[in-house]
């Protein structure tokens, strides 16, 4: 009587097929079963994509959340600094919390190794990666260096530069050099949205971002605390654009206004200009349609050559908003 085949004894082509039905959590568990499977997974690196990956830094620790969509957390892993080294606390959606110790290990190194392995299994297009560092500067550099190191290790192992096929990239409390270092690891053909926030109360230049190949494929850009030189040629392909600008001129306003009136691509543009800048450049927009709050809020409206399309320009203190409305939406607002 023949013995029942085991998973290990199955032909490799069959194992490859079975791997298609596993998510990353399943594969991470499978790696721990035996040396043979660990070696098989190391060589094959089957696709085990996680829709949403969130990494958050806190005092003497990092939290990694793997989510299905934006709300269902499949697993939460905390890497904590303790006297003995690193404590790893894992909370699964279906089986509670487990904790192990990595004696003598730095929690940043343990996270970097795990995150690098996770990146190696992200092969298909999915939703989002969200990195959040501490708001205070102390320790923040270590966080971004660790993220970059994990990506470099994954690149060295796989031989692939554009590791992440994510639609959205969100970076909180990030510095300009870290943006330039991390963004190239995202596949330009997949990335559609970026949302970056810098250090609170400080505006730093980020002009180099428009030279990256990822920029030309984006649809939605939000840059809080970052300043770029305004050039309408760099934003014609976008649908939304929010950023600080170094200086706004009358020519800039007219170029953006005319571009939005004649094109259906850019629908919303919000610019924060220097608070000390003379607002005389606003005169290029012509007669004000409406004034509120004792003149601090000004609104202009323009009809587009595109039937039924209306452009509304609103200036409030040192912020200016360009918003396009279709016929039905504009009628409801009037």
C-alpha cells in the first residue's frame, strides 16, 4: 500500500501552484516549519502580496501592520527595545497575541530583516504603503535609514530596483533627502498617488522630486511642508496638486488658470505661497466675483470653453485654490 504524498514530496510545479493561494502570513508561518521549505521559499519567493502595509515609529519601537484593504488588519507586529534585546509581539486577526524575544538583537535590525523579506514577496499591484516616523526629530533619522536599508537589502537579494507595485505612497514626518531615497523603490508604472508631510512648521525644498520617473506617472500629489518651484508643465498630467510654492507670479496664475480651463485633466490645485509676498499678482485674475471675511477671502469664477465646465479660484490669506466643477455640481453649489 502506497503512502499518502506529503507536501514536501509533491512535484515542484505543484508546490508552485499551491503557493498562489497563500498570503504573506501563510508563507511566513510556512517558513518556520522546516529547513527544506525555508530554502524553497527563499529561492522561489512566491508572490504573497499584502494590499496595505503600514509602518509606524514610536518611542523605542516600530509597529508593522499588514492590512486587507484599508481597514481589516490581518496582523500587527511590534518590534520593541527591551533590556535583553528585542521583543517581538505579534497579534493575528484570528488567534490573539504572541511574544518572543530576540536576545542581544537591536529592534531596528530585526524589523529591517523582516521587512526586507516582506518586500521580496510583493510582486503584484496593490493599494498602499504608509510610513509614519516620530514627530520629534530625535530617532527619526534612524527610522528612515532602517526603511531604506530594508529596501536596499531586498533589492540586493532580488536584483530589482522597483520593488513596490503600490498605487499609493504615504510618508509622514519625512525629510526631503529621505523622499528622494525612498520613492525610486516604487514602480513608476503603478504609483498614482503620493502624500508626503514634512517637519511641522518648517518648509523645505523638494524640487528634485519632479526629475524622478515616478513623477510623470502620478495622478494625485500632496506635499505638506515641502516647497517646489511652480512650473505648469510639471503638473499638466496630474488630477490634483497640493503644495507649497516658493513664489507665485501673475504669469503662474494665468498659466494654471488657462490650463485648467482648457484641459480636463487637472481638477484641483491648492498652492500655499509665501505669507510675506505682495498679493498684487492676484490682479491678473481680473474682477473679483465675491469677497468675504472683510476681504480676506476672495473668489473668482471663469467659464471654460468646455461646455458646462466652470473654474473657481479662491484666495484665503496665503493659500490659493483652483477648483473645476462640471455643470451638475456647479449648479448645486450656486
